[in-house]
C-alpha cells in the first residue's frame, strides 16, 4: 500500500485539517484509491474509488 498524509495547521483561522490518500489492492486483485479528510483529532470522511 502506498499512502500520503498531509496536515494543514492554521490555528488563527481555525483550520486544523488532515488529508490521507492511499492506493491499495482490492479483494479481487484490482486497485482502489482511498481518500480520507477531516479535522485533526476527529474521525474523517472516507471515500473509495
């Protein structure tokens, strides 16, 4: 699995966010792009393509 993790820290503007992007194999030998984003310290929104 290949993964990239990014964070945005701007406390004066209340922007404490994270972004994750991962490329992984699926159960049936395909590929999937998994994206997750949200507030740092909270569960994020996850989308798989």
